[in-house]
C-alpha cells in the first residue's frame, strides 16, 4: 500500500494550486476531514422445527437429522446470499388416517349422496308463455269465458295452428305447445321431478381432494436452517464533489472474522464510529466487513476566507478542489435577489 501524503505535502499542493489562480495566501488553517465508509454484511443463522402434513403416502425427499442444533450446515460463502436448507427428523414420518372420508371418498354434498336432485315437474310453455293465450276460450282455466264457438274463426296469417284444449275440450282454440294447460312436462326430468346430480353424475360419492383420494396423510417433523443477510453501514459524509473523491487513492481493507483487527490507516474518530458495529450478533456465522478510507484536508487562508480548498491523494498525485465558502454563496444569493427585485421595480415603473 502506498504511503499517504503527509499534512505538509497536502498543504504545499494547496498553496501551489491557489498561487496559480492568483489567490492571496497568508496564514493557512488546516483541518482533517477524511472520508470513511464501512459496510458490514453478516450471515445470520436461524434453526427451527415444524410439523408438516402432506396428502397421501409420501416419502420426504430431504436429508435427515437427529439433533437439529448439532446438525452441520455450511453457510453460504457470500454472507450476502440468502440460503434455506430443509431437513427431516429421522424416524418422524408417519401415516395418519384421514378422518373426513372413507377410503378417499365422501358423499356428494350437492345431492347428499343420493345421486339425484329434485327438479320441478312442469315448466312454463315456451309457445304461449303460460298466459291467457293458452286457450282462446278458457284461457287455460278449463272454464270458457264465452259460449261463442271459435271453430270457424279465421286464423291470423302466419299464426301456428291451434289445437283442441285439454281443459275446455273446444277444438282449434288451444296453444299447440301445451294444449291449453299453460305448462308442459319439464324436459330435463320428463315430469318425474328428479334429475341425475350434475356434480357427481349419479355416482353418489366423490374423491376427497384434501387427502388426494388416498384416505391418509403423511406427517413428519421438518427442520429448517436459514441464513439471512444482515447489513450495517457507515456512509461517507456528503461532499458536493463526491464524484471526484471516488477517483481518489482510497485505502481499502476487508475483514472476515470477528477477531480481525481494524487496519492502521483508520483515524481514531473512525475507529470509535465503527467499533460498536463490529460486535458479534446472535446467530452470526459469517461476516464480511469492507472498510474504505480517503485522507482529506480542508484548508482556508486567512487572507481569503471566502475560498475553501480540499486536498486528497489521487492516483497520480495530490488532487486539490476549490469551493466558495457557504457565507460567500449566501451573500451572492442575497445580492442576486436584491438585484432581481430592483429590475422588477424598474420595469414596472417604466410600463406605467
């Protein structure tokens, strides 16, 4: 790892940069504001047992165990990868009779095991729609409303031929569909009052889907070992030129064990920030700690307090970035605001 530039080297780089820009220097005030990033990814292991029930006669196709807590399970190499391992306790699979069926079948609920369902014996005539036109004489009641015979009455053109009424016995007055009775035998049951159940098709019993028609269930104790990523991090402070900092010469380190020591390039403030996050968590079986550090100084010259300079090691040398101070930016904003107001007032005065 290349040695980081000293405080004196960083200050000299800032002075050279400011001199080329014609800045007035004087006494320099230098403070360290190094950039620090840390990301901790842990693999947290959880083990639990649960009872599982499956339809029919099954053979659980998973590895077996005797003691889940002691059973060896290798965590993922990458602690950021989620993993689930399913096991079966040795000797736990057993068949259990289904208490809700008989040999995998149950009475049809639609017909209550009879195979047939009730049906109206008669339905409304489709020709006269069950109205008074069922018979021109008795209107389907069997009692003629007039004594004048309609035998010779002319039939409207295109009207169906009338028949003898079964109720009042008058010829050529009744609906040809129901013969004056307003209704006809149900075509589904042919007037019997019962039809084959459409659900079981007359079989009376149906396959019990809950047990897949087997009449049994298979139960066993399932052990589940999960590895779940858990992340903590310390983000870098915000800088308006953060994209330039990304190209700096960072110090990097990666720790994989709880006993690993923090690298020497970290400053005391960063150590105090990250050490509480490194404590081992319950269920932790693997970790990856990524540390990144970039030395950064902030320099302000007494003769030019409105200018701030930042210096950090780059890939080919010290990089210097110049930024106006917050006070100067605020003052400039106020000045522009006042100028804008004056322009508006002037324009309004001219337009009047």
